[in-house]
């Protein structure tokens, strides 16, 4: 098949829409439609991102139809060896060389940028394989980590929240749970930046070639401004120790223009403050606020490593169920 690869002009909405449709069609084989909605993508993708340099590729056939696409992200503030990438080919169009052509171009651009590690994701049935995971392995990518993609049915789980809240209140002792929207309170900013900067040290990474990010108040404020510009609503919940120190945090992200499915961002509790059910208390508080603010929201999605026993216990207690595996495939380029 004749193919032409082109980088998408993100300000060309017709081309951008064709790129988005290709990715959406590819994602429809997953159990739930977790593809970013067009109402967000059409705003977010063209907008400069201070955190990463983003390129969009599309593969065109002889009739000038998009038959495959790719997303390439180069982190700018950390992980200078790394390139994040995703390849999308709709099921009816596979096994024609499109995916291979896109991966080859991704690896070429990675080397050209002076980087040496490509990280891609593939979704599979729990404990199984998929076209994406098989393709990555065939292209020389190794499984570096496997996470579980989980969803929570808000309406089904809500009746159990009062009893769970009472249990959390009993277990957490003198710790306080606080919430904010839009911006981190100034008095908590220093602690919050420290907590974020150590996030990767607190979770199982497998063989992923990742390093911690250095989060400063200025960087956090810059990202808050970007989130506001995109029209996304982030519900933040944190745990405070008796002395007022911020020792845990979580967030749930929802798009008011399309609030059907919310996403958990991060959940972290500082090592010295574990054992008080703070992770459970924070996530429960975030869910309650989400349901109150967006009663039409149906599901909350999250993912975490299958070997992360503490977080798995929290999610099980809340009622999350595993719907697929997220296989993280990594290749170190020679």
C-alpha cells in the first residue's frame, strides 16, 4: 500500500479532526470510550505546552485518507532521554505496514532529537494480549511495566459511601482532609511541590527508564493556568498532619463540557504518614465532591501497577473493577 507520512498542522482543524477520528476509531475496541473528547482535543492540541513538545503524525493512503496516526511527546522539563509515543491504526486497516512506517518515523525523530528511549502504551484484556502489545514486541519493544486500568461506577458505589466515610473518620485520627479547586492554596504550595517531586519514588516503576520531576511553585502555577485555559475542572483533595503539613494528595479531573467519565490524576501519601487510611479518605472525598458537582458523571477511571498492593486495596474498597491492562512498552535505541 502506498503511504505518505505527514506532520499535522495543529491549527488546521480539518486535518486535526481527521487525526483525532483515526485515534478514536482505534480506541473503540477498548471496553470504555476513554479517548479524549473532541471538545477538549481541538483546544488542547494546538495550544503550546510548556511541559512537552508535541508532534502529530498521520499516514495517508493513495486516496488521501488517514489510515494511521501517531502522537509524539518530548518532555521538556525532565527525562531528557525519553520520548513518549502512541501509534493508532483502526482494526480494519492493520497488517498493511502503516504501524511499522509510523514507528520507524518515531524512532528516527527520537534519534534526531538526541534521545534514546521510546515509551509506548498498549491496552490488552486483563492478563492477555492485543494487536498493540503483539506489534510492540515484534518491533523490539520490551514490557517495562504493566498497570491495571480500572473504572468505578459512581451511582452503584454511592450508597456505600456513608459507612466507608465513618470508617475512614475513625481510622485517620487527627489528620485533616481538605479540598481545593483551581489553585493550590499558597500556604500549602511548598509541601505540595515537595510531594509531587518525589512521586515516582513512591510507586512501582518496573523497568521504566523514568526519573522524578522537579516541581517548583512556578511550574505548578503555570500548569494550573493551562488547565484553566483548557476548560478542565480538577478536584484536589489533600491530607494534613496535626502541624498543618501536607502529607498526601489526590485529584480527579473532569471536563465540564463532557463530564461522562472523570479521570484520577495522582494519589500519593508520604511514607511517614501511611497506615491511617489517608489514601482511601482522600479518594472518597474526591468522589463525593465529583458526584455533587457533576451528577451526570457516570464513571471514574484510574490505573495503577498490578503489584501496587496498597493502592489496589484502596481501589478495591472503593469499588473499582479491572477492565483492561495497560502494558508499558519500552525500547532503548542503539
